[in-house]
C-alpha cells in the first residue's frame, strides 16, 4: 500500500504477495488479541523507531515482547525512552570471526525466549540473529530495511521485507522473500510525534551566541565502512576547529571510537571546543537545537532531514535510494571530497522555535498496517 491510509477492515484478512506489495482478501483468522509480536533491537536507531510501533500495536490489541542486544547505547536509549525490553547478548566488535561467533552465541540465547513466548511474528530492523532463531522454529519473520546495499542475507532469509517505496524494487535481493513498501522514509515513522524540550544547549554548555554543530563519526565497525569516510570526518573537524564561535557536540558510536577521537584532538577537548555528552541524550532534541549536523551516514542524517535541519553526509560507501531521494530534494548534502567542506558547509546560526507543527502520522499507520497484515496472513495459513 503506497497511497493514503485507510482504516483496517474488521473482516478477517488474508495476505498474498503480488510482487509489488500486499493484497487482502477475507478469510477466517484469529483475533488480534491472541497474536504475539516479538521485536528485537540490535542498534540504537531501532529504539526510537520501534517505540511508536510498539504503542500502536498494543493499541490494536497485540501482545508485544521486546528483546535487545547490549551495546551501541541500545539499553541506555531504551531506558531513556521508557521502552521495557529484555537485554540478551552483546556486541562483539568489528572482527569477522568474533562477529560470527557472537551471532551464534546470541542465537542460542534467543531460542529459550522464543520457545517460551511462542510469537506469531518475529519483527526487527535487520536483526540477523532473530531471523536465524525464528527460522529454526518456523516462526515467520518480517525485516524492515532502508539501505539496499547492506550485507546480503546468506542461507537463511526473512519471510518478508518492508522498505520505503523510494528504494527501487530492482535493487532487492528477493531469494524467495515476499516484500512490501511504505511511503516516505523510516524516520517519518517517529519524527512527527517529536516535541522539543528546552535547555539542552545550556546543559551542554553552549552559549547563545555560539553555533552548535552535532557530529556523528563514521560507523567504523560496520561492514559497509570505507576509509574515505574517515578522511572526510577528519577534514570536517579540522574545518570547524578553525572557527571561534563553533562548538562541536560529538556522538561517538562506541567507547573505543571516543578514545580514538580524544587521542586525535586532545587540545579541542581541553578547550571544550569538542564536547561529548556524559549521558545518553535525546537525539532528536539535540538535532532540533543544533545549527547543523554532520554525520557519517544513516539515521542521524535522515532525522535531521526529516526535521528540516541542515545536514551534511560524510558517508562514502554506496549511496542508497533514500539518501539519493533526500539529496535530490535538497534536504541532504552529500560531501564527496575534503574540498567540499569549506565550499558547501554553511556556518549560520539557525533559529529553532520551541514549537514544531504537528504532522499526521501517516507513515506510522502504513507501517503498522503492513505488520498487522503479515501477522493475519500467517494466521490464515495456520
């Protein structure tokens, strides 16, 4: 479904794949109250994304269990957003052998939870460990995905994938998977419900006459990371350091990455030109009160674009359909070489109002509609 949202029919539903979306027909199915959806969180952006989805599913009568992998600030963000979850397993770093070993360990840790909960659907934004565990016991899996160049699934594939419609269907690796789309981008699921909270600049020690630049380093432990992204990140920090009235709020992805950044620019930390928040902060609130954002790709870039905050990407891997879409709309600037930084980055104080217009939550409703239809489809088969 890619148009306006329509009310879910109260009649029983059956789902069929037609190669381009979802089709509904009437057939006997279990009530939504009997359905169980298991959500697994493996990365920090998954927390704000799934928070409104969980709320909406519960309002529709579904029982929801949330598990999360420890690492990448997932647990801290879940606590900040009052999203109850069971922490299972941890992040094992970038090394391939440790990643595979860690994945297998986590699969074994998830299996007892799966067997006790007996979910009707395993839902995630790319949790490979959940898909493996669920597939071993024939539990249908639905994976949301908004980057078509992520590492392909091997041997075990999700039952369904759900992607933004701006991603070309030709780029999808089907391998027997059924797929559906939704309008807009992933960040449109939760950004419309955001309300600014005053005081974050004061908490960080940023004066009213200073420019606040939020910076997210490249994802150095991701399989799609390339060294060129690091060069752009370093060039961006050096460029900002030359401007007296700029404060950089740095959001390292890991403790190890923070240590490396501190070793590289000790004088900028000593002078408080670079600040690292002592505690996990509300990312949307920080972005909203920033004058601009520079990030190594991914969710923070798209959140800034969704909020209308100037944003520059230092990501130099394969540019996905969502980022191309935002760049074509002028909502995201792609930096391709160090010389682009002084030429394109505008250091201008931005006026952030305390109010943000309330927008309809159309994308959230579309995504939850699709999730419910997948659950109902499996119910009719059983």
